């Protein structure tokens, strides 16, 4: 993502934002509410169109311009998103939600394997697979949202605020699972999170976004931890 | 009672399109009964001109009706839904479609009752003292087969599951890699294709005039809501309940009561179970 400006109508949210996520990395996008984390992720998915700048996906030497593609095609390229607020299909069962996650033609052959993996990673989903998604607790819904995204056999996983609305113990569990999944599937992960301590547990490196600008790029979690913005916003120093 | 059960299978066939388009897509397609009557006339014309069986015609015409449905949906989408004006103007649009079909049929074929001929119409089999007319039995069986087919389409295919999801969260569906407009076009096409067969069943059971759609519009929506919005199994259950209730009422009190029964049952059921019998 290079030099991206984006916003909603007259309100500009992102200003000259450039970030890079390399294959196999877990990158954290840190910032408190209202600083543009979600907008940035929506730009990658084609849900919000940038006014200026470039967003590219490079795989095996080919370069695809994401700003010109509709969301469903971007998903087809192997980028999955766990949206903020989960956005499950509340009146479908857990299993139906998971199977919809495998809609992408490239993922349909892997359904049995992916489903087995999701049930193993989140046993509660197996127990509740006939239950309507809307009737589950927030933590269970978040697990389902992550599992549903994984059903598409993604190469890149974008996670928007996995910790919002969850009890701390569940945040721990969901974040821990994302890490485990990432290692086993060789995923590339970009995670937007305001919960600094949780995000840096699994991130290789990260960016800090303030008022729609990338204020700091930390090449390691150590660098992030020691940065004054983090101290100011998160550690109360 | 038996006639009511058989009628129920047929009512299910007639209501499947509404169940799909109104129940699952949230599109108030009040023109659905007119498409059913259009299916009846297609069966009538093919039967008269080529001696083709009505139900076979209904089956052969499903691709034609599918395309017709897809075109109507695209028109509706481009004119209203895309601009977010679907609620009231969309209703007017489908009201217009209803009248265009009805008036066109009246102009072309007049307002006389039309019927089809087939070897089995008029025959019946005797099951333990109860005579069952093929005229009712065949539409019932075809209706059950259609219900099963639609149920399998929705629960076993990727398109079907996407159809069930599309009105719940359109953006989330795009995040699954599906284009909501394409999904709705497919579903609308399938719903109208069902009208082709349902129309053929209708004209097998009884003669049809262009305004027969008015007898069915209330019934179709009552069955869909009673069964639970978008539930195919619920549609079948509600259709059978209505079929039995109507035939009992018309036996004891006369046929003019039958529509009052539809809405009477609907009101009571909604008071007790607002989501419908099998609604999620």
C-alpha cells in the first residue's frame, strides 16, 4: 500500500498512508479508536475506494492492482477478512456460516480439511454447528468469524479488532488461536488492534497510526514497545 | 380431507416462488401470481397447438422463465434497488408487471376460461374407499418434488447457501467472495422458473382466466408468512394446513369462505408465533 488517501465523502480519514506486509509476516496496525485502522483494512478489501495512491498484491512476480477490483474478486485472490463486529449471518447455522466461508472456488476442494481444522481449533463450534450463529455468545461468534475466514483457504488474513467486546480471557484465546493458525497455515496476517499488549504478543512488527497518518514503523515488537507514542497511549507513562 | 392434503402439495408449488423471492430475498414481488398464470397460458398454448402435456411444457419452459426472471430482476435492480428506492417504488414496479402480464394475456386470449387436456385428467384411483383424482394427485406429487428440489438447492449448493445469506448481510457475503447482485439474479430466476411449473399445475387442476392471479396472490403470501419467511419446509407445512382447512370449510360452509380461512389462520398463527411456523 503506497501513499494512500481515503475517506468518506468530504471527510478524509487516511493521509498518505504507506505500509507493507511481506509473505509470512504478522504485522500489527496499532492505534486507538477513530484513527483509521478499519478504513485502511477496508481499502485493501475494496470496500472503501482510495482517492489517491496504490494498493498492490504481489505474488510469484505478478502484480495485481487491488484498487480496481470489486471486493468479491479480492477475496478470490486469497485475501480473507475478519470484519469488525464479526458480521456473521445470524439466521444461518454455524455450519452454514462456515460453508459460506468456502464459497471461493479455490477453497471448495479443501472443505473437509478446513472444516476439520476449524473444529479442532475451536471445539465449541463443532458442538454448536447446528445452532444459529446469532444465538451464540460474543466470544463464540468471534471464533466463528475467524474460522469462517479460514474456510476460504486464504494466503493473507486481515483481522479488524478481534478484541472488541470480548472479555480479556477470550481475547487471549482468540489471539492465541490466530497465532497458532498462522504458524500452521503459513498465513500472512495484518491485524488492526487497539489492544497493544495483545497485538504485540503475536506480531513480528507493526505500525502505529494516529489521525490517519502512519506515525511510526516498528521493525520489531521491542521497538514498538519502547516508542514514546505507545508509552503515551497505552502504558500511561 | 384427502383432497385438502393434495391441494396442499399444489399450494406449496405455487408459493415456492414467493417463499424464495419475498421470504429470502426480501423483494416484494407481488407479480408472482401473474407469472404463474403466464405459465398456465404457456401450457395451454403448447397443449392446444402441439398436444404437448401441460406439466411437461411447464418443465420445458423453466429455462425461458428463468431468463425472464433474471431480466425482470436486473431491471428492478438498475431502476430501484441500486438507488435504495426499492421499498415503495419497487412495489409499484411489480404491481405494474402484474398488470402488464394480466392485460396482455386478456388482449391475446380473451377472458374465457382456458383448460388443457391430458389422458389422466378425469381419471382417479381408489385407495381404500377414497377416490383420488389424478387431476389433483399429479400436481401434488410434482409440487412435492419441486419443494424437495428447492430445499436441496438451498441447503446443498454454494449458490443456495448464498441465497439464504444475501438479505442478512450483503457486505459479509461479498467478503465470502460472492457477488450479491448475481446471487439475487439467480434466485429471482429460479423463483420465476418455479412459476412456470406451478402455472402448468394450476391449469391441470382447474380452468384459468387471466385474472385467476387475484385468487392466488393472498394465498401465496399468507402461506409464505405462515410457514416462516424463507423456510421451504415451513412453506410446505403451511400450504398443507391451508389446503386442508380450505377444503373442509368449503365442504361444510361453501367455497366462498376459503380465502377468509387463509387469512384467519394467518392472523391467529402470527399472534402466537410471529416468526411463522418454521421461521428462524
